[in-house]
C-alpha cells in the first residue's frame, strides 16, 4: 500500500471492525478490498471506500455488516452462503459490491438466487474498477495502448460465442439459425422423388458437384449456406483467445464435420472429372453430402436446451456406461436363454427366428426397451415366460441410472440458465445506453 501509515489497516464495515496487515490486502480475495493496496492518495481511497480516518488508518464502508461477515467466512473457509432472513437479491448486491459473483455461491444458494432473479426479472451488473472501465477521465488517462484492441476482440468473441450478450449477437444468431433451417429444408427436399424426377438423373449423377449442379437453385443455396458457415467459423477462430482450445471444443468439431464434406466433394469432382472413378465414388459422395445433417447440431450454440443435453451427457458418461453395461449383461443372459428355449431344446417346435444368440439379441433389446416391433416373438410357453421377465427386468434396469442423469440434467440446466442471465445483463445495459 502506497498510502497511509502503520503496519496494519482497519476495515470498518457498518460498525464492525476488521484488522489486516498491509501485505494481506495485496492479494485479498475481495476485489474492492485489494484495490486499497494500490491507492496513491486520499482521493483514490475515497473512490474505493466511503470514508477514511487518517489517524487510526481506518477505512469505513457503509455496507451491511452481517452480510460482510458471511463474505469473510467465504474468504477464510471457501464456502459462501446466504445470510438467514436476508433477501437473496440484497445479499447478491453486497456480493457484487465487494467483487464476487453468483458462481462463488454454493450450489444450493445458486439455485435460490437463480429462481429469485427469474421471478423478479432483476439482474445486477458487476461493478468494474475505474481503470478497466475507461469511461471517465481517470480511466482514459490510465488506458493501456493495447486495451482498445483487446476490448474489440473480446466484444467480437462474445458476439459470435454468446448469442445473448448483445443485440448484434442476437441478430447474428438469428441469421445463423435461418441458414441452418434453409440448408436442412434443401437437404430434405433433395431426397424427394419429385425433386429429381424431371432431371431423370442416376444416384451417382446426383452426388456430383458439377458446373450444372452448382447452377441449379439447390446448388446455389447450398453454396451460400456453406459460405456463411465457413466465414463464421473462420472469424470465430481468429477472435478466439486459445486456438488449440477452440479446435478441441465439441461444437467447433461439429462445425468442421458439417463444412468439410462439401469441399471434399467439390475437390473429388474437380480431380476426377466425369470418368468412371467418380461413378465408383458415388456412394462416398452421397455419404459426405448426408453429413450435412450435422448442421442441426449447430443449433446447440443458440438454444440452452441442446446445450443442457450435451453438458449432461458429458458429465454423466459414467452413468451412461453403467447403463450400457446393464443392457449388455441382460442381453447376454436373456439372448442365450431365449435361444435355448426356442430353438436349442429340439422339442419339435423350433423357432427359426431364434436360430442363434446374435439373432436373439435383437429380440432382447426391443423387449427390454418395450418397443416390441413384433417381427419376432417366442412361441413356447417357457419362452413367453422368459419374455415377460425380460420386459420387467428391462424396465427396472433402465430406470436405475435415470435418477442420477435427471439430477445432473437439472443442475446443468440451472448453471447454463444462470450464465445466460449474466450475459443478458450486458444486453439490457446496451439497450439502456
């Protein structure tokens, strides 16, 4: 600390005093308190606190003393909870004043805050230090040379990554969604017999990206959509902070899987021309074109429901593996028994549908999931009894891990909803400005 004298400083919060050494303030977890260490004059101190007593080296904050006591418990023990009998929004306001966010709360309190903010439609904007805002004369005087460029890159990154962060981000997300919908409609329509009947082309010819196909309306629309997705992906890669992390993200991998088949197909057509090699590659090209269905997953970038599903699957992979193990074990047991009862005992009534254990596995899986296509069914009395046991066992085994997956889904939904609410605050601020 470059202001004041004495080996220690005193914080007076609503009448409750706390004594700290000067070195502790330097790396204090509360941003407002740590800013005292860099104050050079009494004017700088009064920008952080409400009053200052030079004789006792005491800094006064006219804030809720009990709320600050709970915040100090978080500083010491790492757990932040609401003050009993205190409004959640009022305590959240105290948190923001001292430099904390909702993510610092324990999970139970995060849910309470999320529900309360959703009910009242109230959002608080975190207070930035004067040196980071750059809105006043002091901020302009201390602005670093590269701050403007970094701020512009951060704004661009949030525009492309967070659809609710600003008006421009919402417009960009809407345009991207429209392109996805148009591309899906064209993909579905291209498989209709009426779509290709007038042209009377073979399947191999439909897979080519020739000059004639590009000039067709479907080819033009597809090229425009691919151009938009490519430009969007390139810009997001340029403005990303960590290029390696950008490439490893699942949504970005899906973007590449949706874009690259088009360029691969075009290159194959350019290098092979119209000879027989392209005819042999017709199946491969059709597969590549059908990979455009991955564009639907791009909607996860703009819808919290799909994001919740992906995050739940990521966190519940152990439960999913456990579920698959349950199914595989039951399939091995019931398929072997059903093959034995329906075909292996040789009682004069052989069921050819159960000629082998792999064939019986199909019946087991559709019975355990209660789908029941009816394409194969047991005809012996022991086989039917086994079928009933298989159905009941399937219901029980599939229901066991569902509770864990459900709770994880609810937790992921609240986390993503809370994050979306934080970005909505900046959108509200943009409207106010």
